[in-house]
């Protein structure tokens, strides 16, 4: 029979460390993340409040269903009843409006948003010591933490059930559950996901033990009850029922083989008793919920009522294979996607988890193809057909995962969005398979080191997720002193019409910015007296032709700090990281533009400290916008002349030209900066005939002022086009054709008219400081 060694839940100092750290992290997450900044938190809270008010379970299509906010009213009640039982004594009415202050620009479901991560505007009423609604929320979060702890312990227990002689494998699997940043987030928020994770893990634990060695009557009853509790937590808990049925089937086969001396009739009664005990206890716990659904909605599951109140239902289900592109979001959000699916972590963290999963998959393939094949090939044919106890447990575990994963796949076909939290019922299975696959790729003696590495890395990533990404998303602007303002920042002290709000100035906090990369920006606000209106800030970075290449509209503080919360006289530093458009034309000058407007309204006019009206377009700061890769300096017509020591005219390109088709000639000059020019120069491009008469000309700053020379840096290559009208100024409108002309190029200071000294490649100075670039024949 190849029996598996007897197993028991071994509690040692390492398992206690994992449990303690999980509790500490969950409490830390729960205490520091603002309330209602988790998916559907408003609906989950409203469900709890409905119960604490004594109004019973919400019903879709009635006022109670509307109060609970959409589809949440269709959820089974277990989690909410637990929370209500612990918070019914708390008076929540005193501050109901404080949590109803919505951010009108909330970026729900957009992880790339640079602001507006917050669903609500958070006030001092939420600060510790908590009372009213915040107290209810934090108590409910602690309920989630306890439920999350059950899932962590179950992960450890399932792994020991399968591998009682590999304690470090079990510890590694438990740490992958305990220190998964997203699971900590689940265990620190108000949501029924923690409940289905807890009771789903208990169902899987019972099913695996049943498949491996069998259960006592009490064990069978408790496993059936766990299935009922998982179903009463979230309907996805019922998805585990077939996995439990498979475990019962393994138990049936084992019972039939282990008792050949017992009559078939008695063995049948024993098997039927096992099945009946599980089914009846599950129905005793959760059956009433299906009866209620049938009575209220005419269906056992209540799914149609749920879908009819879900705003994200697809107009038409997508195809089976169309789900595949959605799996990336599912995997990312299994590890880390916070807020209302809009707070992501660093790409390198996702790459780490991606590699972890792929390596584990390789290890599992090796395990199945090599280890199991080797075992089966070494056994007699009849014995090889009998599933080993551990194999039965692993198959049960895999089926549980596949059932939930398949239900999530189907869910994505029907509903927009793919969130990793939907896999919560089988987080234990996922962690065990990850650890099992990874451990197969290293020598067995390295398993303790692997477990410590995975636990330590996961713990570090959980802390990074909280302190580097989650909390900064909801941080209000820091208060600074006048002496803290950047010395190089130009002061404007703009006061906006109808408000006491001043914008002292702003800066792009980088010497250079590039297309496709974030531009760090700071604005400095001050209220002269208490604002009475919550105006919206607009922050833009402008590129060529003053076209916006980045921008956001939000309350100051990236959406967290409306002006009515400000304290008069304080200066607030408002920081942003605005991603510049990847197709922004460069080189150019990036200009910072900001101000205030009413919600959905026009820009508020501003006045200068002198009392004069400020221009509509005020450029608070200017920095070079340079291409990520330097432009090519290849030219068709090389020149190699210099303007003093600062600028080289590398050469030029000439567009095909036939005057009979068009009177315009396009010449693209290619400059290279050798030093930083000391002024903003204007370029002159003259086309003269053999007699020195001017045939055509163009005078303007490089790139028509879009990239002035004072912003150039050594190594900059600037491709600078000029359009010459060759018929301009001619008595007959056109020059006598064909016409051999000379191209003269140079720069001058527009303030004085003085030309920049021009030299050829040998150091000889050009006459009139006009570079003789070459000849051009007009025909």
C-alpha cells in the first residue's frame, strides 16, 4: 500500500515566527491603510451596518439591497454576521458623512494613474483613537486577520499532511501564504475574501487528509461544516465541493480495499455513511441560503440577481481563449495590486514573482515526469495502478486548484476584470505547489535555505509594498517652511479668483526629462485664510507648441487634500511624478503649467502680487526635454564649421526641389553642442546667387523656439528644419532659372544683432561670420 508516515501538526519556533509576523504585518497593514481604500469596502461595510441596525439580510431589488451598494447585497452573510456580532454595540451614526466624501476623480482600476488613488477624502475623524464608523472598520479588519491566520495555519497543515518528513517544505509553503503582500492586504481589509480563504483552506485540508489516510466521523463532519461555512462566506467556496467528492472517492476505494473480510453490504453502508455525513453537515450549515435564494430570486445560487446588479458585466461573454490575455492581470494581482485595483508595485517585483512561478512550474513538471514515472516503473503492474496515499492527496489538491481556477476563468469570460483575490479559496494549494516545484530544482538538503530565502524575500516585499507604494499613494502633502523652498524656484505668488489660495511656484525636479519617463514635479500652495470651496488643481507638462505631454486633474495632494482641509498660513509641497508621453517630440523644452479650476469648470483667473491679472499661460519652470537616444548626426552634405567653441554645424540635408512644382525649399541643419551656449541665439539661413543677391532667407531660433540654445548641453544633436520661399522678394516673383546659389548659415544674438563668430574646420573665420555651407542649384 506504500503507506505515508503518520503526520501531525508540528508547532515549533519557526512556525510561531511565521504566524507572529503574519499577525504583525496584517495589523500593520490594517492600522495604516485608510479605511474604504479596498475594493468594494463601502458595500461590505454597508452590509455589516445593515445587520447591526437589525434590518436583517439585504435583498436585491429592495431598499436594503440599494443601501448595500450593488452586487455585494447578493453575497452570503457569514463574514458580515461575524463582524456585526462584534460591532453591534458601536454607535456609527455620529460620523456617517465623514466616510461618504468621495473623490470625484478616483482612478478606480487604473494602476498607471499618477494621482487619485484614493476612493475617499480622509479626514482627521479617522485617526486613532477610533470611534464610530472607523472603529467598526478596524474591528472588521481584525476579523479578517484572524481568518487569514486560519488560512496560513491550514497551508502549513496541508503541507505536513502530504510531506510529514519535510517540515521545511511546509514552513516554506506557509511563508509564501503568510507573506504574500496581496494576501496580507486581504487579511487587513473588510471583505469576505478572508473568510472564503480561511474556510476554503480548511475544506482543502480536510479533503487532502481524507484522500491520504481518511477521517474520523468528527473529521468528516467538520470538513462538511467547513464546506458549508466556505459557501456561506462566498459562493466560490462551493466550487471546492467536487474536490471533496474526489477525496471521498479515494476514501471509498481505500475502505473497499482495506476491509476485504467485511461484507460488501457493510462496506457499502460505511461508504454511504461517510458521504452522507459530509453532505448533510454541509447542507445543515448552508442549505438555508439556497432555499432563501430560491424563494427570493427563483434560483438556488442567486447568480442572476448578482449579475443584474453588477456594473462590470460584459455586454456579451468573451470566448474561452480570449481570457488568456487577462491572465497577466490575474497573476499580478495575486501577488500585489492594492487600493481599488489601482496601486501597483515596481516592475522588478512582478518580474521576481513571474520567475518564481515559472521555475516552480518547471519543477512540478520534473516532479511529475521523472519522480512519478520512476516510481510507477519500479512497481509491479497491479500495484502501480493503485494510487499512493500521497499521490491521492496531491491529486485532490490539484483538482481543488483547477476547480477554482476554472471558475475564475469562466468568471472573467462574463465579467470585466481579473483579480487575483478570486483565487483566495485555494491560496494554500498554490503556495504548496510553488514550494514543491521550487524545492524539486535544488538538492533536498537545500530545502531549509530555500524556505528561509522565500520567506525572507516575501517578507521584505510585503514591507516594501506597504511603505514604498501603498502608504505614499494616500499621503497628504508635507508642510514646509519658507526657508525650505528651492532657491532656484521662481516665485509667482499667484492668488486665484474667488479663493484665498496662493500658488507660490513650482518646479520640475530634474535637470533633464525624457519622453516616456516620469517627470518629478512639485507645487507649493498656501491658503491666506480658510478656503470655503474645494477647487481642483490641474498640473501639466507642456512640450513643443505648448501641447500637453503629461498632466492630471485632482485635488491637491494627488487627490487626497482638498483646500477646505488646509490650515491657513501653512505652505504645502504637492508632489507628482507625471509620465511624459512616449511620442513627445524632442528635443524640446518641457514647461510646467499649473493652476486651479472648479470641478468640470474653466481655469480660475489668477492675479500677480502687484494686483495685475496674470497671463492664462504661466510657465512655472522650464527644463530640457531630450530624446532617450541621441539623434543621428548623419548628413548628406557635411560642413564641420564651428560657431565659436560652443556649437558645430555638422552639415545639412536638402529636400528634393523643383520650383515648377513648389516655390519652397526645405533645408535641415544639423547642429551639435560642444559646450553650453551662453544665450538664446537666432539662426539665419540665407540663399544668395552668384552676384550676392538674396534669393531666399529664414531667420528664427532653432526649432522655431521649441529648443532654445541656452538649453543645449554638450553632445546634443539638433536637427533643425528651415523652409525657404525661393520666390520671395524677386521682381518677377521667381529667380532666373537655373540658378546656382550659395547657402550661408550662422547665428546671432537677437538682443544686440551681433553674430556668433564662425570658423571653418581649419580655424579660418568666415567673412561676416556667415558659414558658407555649400552650393544649391535651383531649377
